[in-house]
């Protein structure tokens, strides 16, 4: 069986990250330049698929996993977030040793902007400074039902450790806590299930209230299109460097 | 590692099934009699918890897994269904060998009415004869978006095999197919994730449209209370037999 710590490193290593411009050595290429250079490498079908994905994409909903030790759970939440079109993804490393389980991301991680953090406070402060309300899924006295969260605002949903949930630090600095309905005997859901319920609900609610969950500005659409072209074309970086004569 | 086939047998063996009356040998006990005999064995807190669960319980939404080979996935769907208060659960065995994965049900299976089937047609016909519309989650040409399913009607949601989805037989005899939103690059969700999204949505929609997802008749409440008492009290069957002097 694969080493769990290595599995987590591999997952994070293969993840995408926010793209702003491409440093081709001889000069820096703008997103528009990247797009014109790489477009001939892509089939019409692929270009249409990327356009369709961009139309449903948003930076307004972020998924955050904190101290999750099972790499399969991190993969599962990534696959859910990518599938629903939520671009920002944050991984706050925990102290516990990782465990590995074989659940596939279907490569979801490479299409997300994944940011790693060593501890929760810096992550929450960064999200709040970008205008996100930080909502931690946790059964606290002040927790509100999920369906009372206003997802027309930029919202980051935090999913905590499999055994202990979110850390005390996270509970303290998050803006609010929310709970999922659980009228049955079981007291909690598995993290990949909780994330599926929460993020799917957020998507449906955004479609209902906003007409679409997708919300990219023209500028973000161009930037992310360039990024998706780079992630789609084999040896894109060589092609871009060659195009500027580096 | 545990034998997967044995793990599936153990899961089904430990599952609850529909209770109508208790055969105590000397005579058959009605649900009311079962309740009066067992109530003194339960703490007030436990009795209140069971009442709360009954208030959120319904027979109007059924979960069906067809040909699912990973026992962990069956467990995960059971835990989700129990947590949301959906009592009927159907397992249609597949041909493929089982795989085992360690995901806990938290004992969810014992609170459900689990019915096993060898093949899909008998299961679907039984559900339809009870007034259920059978909705299979599958990407077919006629599939409608999940949010167009009318969950104020008795509805059974079918989740198919991990690799191949629902069987052709199932697709043919189900009343309709539905799809989850997937505006991203990944083409499908893991079965436990798909079930979480679907069943949580059904619960939320029922609360929105009906005021509550729970919908037991007085008679079903009494019957299920007796059943939950039996499932809660250690050696309940000995106690019941002793009470009628058997």
C-alpha cells in the first residue's frame, strides 16, 4: 500500500493553483497571448467543453478541508467541488498522520486552484480579507441550519477532521457554524458525504436565486481559460516558451 | 483484510427489516403490547430520542442500491438514508465480486427496513405496486435534472454499480432517469456522493414543500416505535417471550 504521506504530497503536487500570467523566460505572456498560442493545439470539442465549464465556474464558493487525515476524503471533496464548478480549494494540514485510501479524484485536483496552509488562522484571515464569510460545518450551540446560509455572498465552507471535526482555532475564527439535517439515529455524516450535501445545496441555491451558479468576470474568464488551456495541452510550457523564442 | 463477500453478508445480516408483530411463541404480540413490555427497559432520554426520530421518519422515500460491489459504498448510502430519516432500503445484488472497504455505517443498517433482491425487475415491480415512482440516477438521453423530480410523491432513488451504473433492465423498468448537476470537468460522482446529494436534496425539498420530511401514519408510528424498542433493548426477544410466559 502506498505511503499515505506521499499520497497526500502527490495529490497536492498534482493540484492546480491560481494562474495570473505565464513567465516564458524571454518575456511574460498575458492570458490572451497564452490562449492564442495554445488554441491551435486543442480540438474544437475540447475548446467548447472548456467554454461550458467556464460558464458554470465561480470563485464565490470555496471548499476548505482542515486536518483531514484520509487522502481519499480530500480527493472526494475535490471531486465534488470541481464537479459543481467551485474553483478555490484550501487544504489546511493537520497534525495527525495521514491515512491512505484509494478513492479517485478523476483528476479533479488539476482543475482547481488549490492553496495549502499550515494552520487555520492564516487561511481564515486570507478568506475574510477577500470578502468570504467562513462557515464551518460543526455541531455547536450557535450553529444554524445549512439552509439559512446566504450563498449569494462569497462563502467558504470548512470541513474538519474525520474524528474530531474542526479545530478550536477554526471554530473561534470562523464567521459561523452550520449543521446538516440529521433526523435519524446516526449522529454525523462522513466528511465526503457532508461536503457533497453542503456543496450540492450551495450550487442548487445559487442556481435558484441567481439564475446560474457560474459567476466569472470577463477578466477571470480569460485568465482561467488560459489556465485551462495550459492544463489541457501536453507540454504547454515548452510550446509557450518556443513561441516567444526562448 | 476481511473477506468482502462475508462483509456484505454481515452488513445485510445486521440490517433491520420491516416489523409487523412479534411472535413470542405462546402468542403473537401487537406493537402496543411490545411497547408496554419494553418501555420500562429504556431510559426517558432514549424514549425521547426514539420519538424524535419517529417524527422525522418517512416511508415515502426509498433508497435502492443496484449491483454495488464495494461494501463501503453500501454502508455509506445506508448511513446517509438513515441519517435523513428514509426508512425503506433495497439492496439488489449484482454479479460482480464484492470489494471491501472500511467505512462505518455507525450501525445505521439496524434502524432501516432493508430488503434484499436477486435482480432488479422484481424490486421495481414491488416498489411500483406500493405506489413508488422509481427514479434511477443515470445519464441517459431522457434523464431530467434531479430538481424536477416530484418528491411529494413516494419516490425510490436507484444508485447503480460503481463502474457501469444501473443495469439495462433497471433503466428499462424504472419510471424515469435523473441527473445531478455537473458543470465541471469530471463526468460523474462517486456513488456515496451521488446518494448524499440526491437524498439530502429530497429531504430539503420535502421540508420546503410539506413542512416536514417525516410522514408516518399513527399506525406506522406505533409499529415502528415497537420495532425501535426491540432494536434498542438488549435481549428484547427473551424479555418479550418471558412476559407472555413462554
